[in-house]
C-alpha cells in the first residue's frame, strides 16, 4: 500500500484517517439522526489509528507506525482531558 517508511507519513495518515471518520460520522448523524455520543466518536478514531498502527507494524514499517502511534497518543490525551 505505502512504500515509504518515515514518521511524517505516519503522522499525516494518523491525523487524516480519524478526521475523515469524524466528518463521515457527523454527516451520518445529520442525515439519518443517529444518536451517538461524542466520546464514542473519539474512541472510534483511536481504534482506527490502532488498526493503522498494527498494519504498519506488521508490514515492518516501524518508522511510519511510530508516527501513527504518536498521533494516537495525542488523540487519547485530548480525549481524557476532554472527559475530565
């Protein structure tokens, strides 16, 4: 899928995938009136990054995986600060 192995690619992908998920969930929530708490949306984004991290780690792209992991920790930190 991705041939480059650098942390900047991981940071970019780790930030873009959850952002797309948030836009999609917000659009679905407006269109179909699905009731979903905001904390659930953030947990889904953290889970998506975990899947992305696992993919890069399994394909031996450790530097890219480190970038994804960094963004995942930042999202998790924001989530816990938001919940307090």
